[in-house]
C-alpha cells in the first residue's frame, strides 16, 4: 500500500512540474532554442549516400550509381525538430489545461482546441520539412550563380519556372509554415494559462530572469529569422494585432501583469519583434512590393 502511495506521489509531482504559465513558457521557448542549436551547430557533419536513378540507369555510365552529400544538420532538423518539438508542445498544452482546471473550476477544456493544436503541429512539421529540404536544394542551385543568370536572361524557361517553385516552397511555405503555427500555438496556450494566476514578485529570480530575457530575445530572433526568410511582414502584422488583445486582457478583463507574468512575456516578445523590425526597416529601407524588407543576403557587408 505504501509503495502504491509513493508511486502516485511521484506521478503527481511529475504531472505538476509544469503547473504554471512561466514554467510552461520557459520550457517551450528554451527547449526549441536548445534543439535548434543542437541541430544546426552541434550536429554539423556531412555524409555521402549512393543511390540509383532508374530513369537514367545505365551500366555504361561511369557515374552510375549516383551519389549525393547530405548534411547532418538537415537530417537532425527533420528528425529531432519534427519529433521532439510537437511532443514538447503537446505536453505543455495538456499541463496548461490541467492547471487551469485545478485553479478555475469554471474553465472549460474544449476538444476543438485539442484538434486545433494538432493541426498547428502538423502545419509546423510541414513548414519545417519544406524549409529544410527545399532550402538545401535552393542553396545548391545558387552556389555558382547559374540560376540568377537564368532568371535574368530567360525568366520564362522551364528551369526558371522550376526555381520559382523551389523558392516558393522554401521562403513562403517553409518559413511561414513554421512560424505562423508556433505563433497561434502561443495564443491557444494563453487561453488556459490566463486562468492560472501567479505573483511575479514571488517567482524564483532565475525563473523571473529567464521569462524577461527569453521574451525579448524570442521577439528579436524571430524578427531577424523572418526577415531572412522573406516573411517578416506577416508575423509583424500578427504581433501588432496581438498587442491590443493583451491590453484588453489587462485593462478590461483586469488580468494584471503582476499576477499573470505570461502577459509580460508576450508584451516583451511583441516589443522585441516590433522594434527590431522597425529598426531593420529604418536601417535598410523598404521595397515597394512584398515582402517589403530586404534580406541580409541582398545587402553588402558594409551594413554589418
């Protein structure tokens, strides 16, 4: 009997580990940062695989079978980010709903939000996969400047049409497919997190510092990455739409920042994203067409 109680106590402690919005937010942002760093900066190895192209198979071809070099960072992003990130987000979402039920008996967990989270996670996987795979193909095509010449001299050719498709899947489906779902996941989480009050001044200093730092850095980094991904204006618009919602929660619904640090995190994220976007636009100027901002790769080194 005592062993059963001990097991139940351990389960309860594990289930309640992420019982506050601040912990959920720190784990959400922190884990994504760590996983991304692991994939892109630590697992930097290349390997070659050989394969057959049946339409071109010929025993007389000296290059047969064919081979291609793959990057470990690409494979790790496809496997680790696509598997670990959805699992972590689902775990955080379920904990946020459970905590909201415990703190507010009137809170209703609607199954439609479960389905919405799953759809957003599927879109994230689609966007990440599209970006990683097609971005590598894109990079290979522009290494020697051949594609730029084709687009300039013969923009209606089949090769130009193929590259336009590659570019679309990389910059639009890829970047927007990753970041837009993550943005709306934050909104869905806020629905349950707002029902779990916690005093900001009673947070552990480390927890308080991480919440503030990650809020600002998350906004700034997302802004820069989307400028590079030719889709900053879309997320900037969404952040600017989120700002009055946060103010409405604070002013009209009386959810104070002191009792709901998650609102502070979102405000800092909005500030970081908006101010860096404006700073970049002032620094580099604007285009007269979408995406309106210049990519870093479009500018010479004198800008940096």
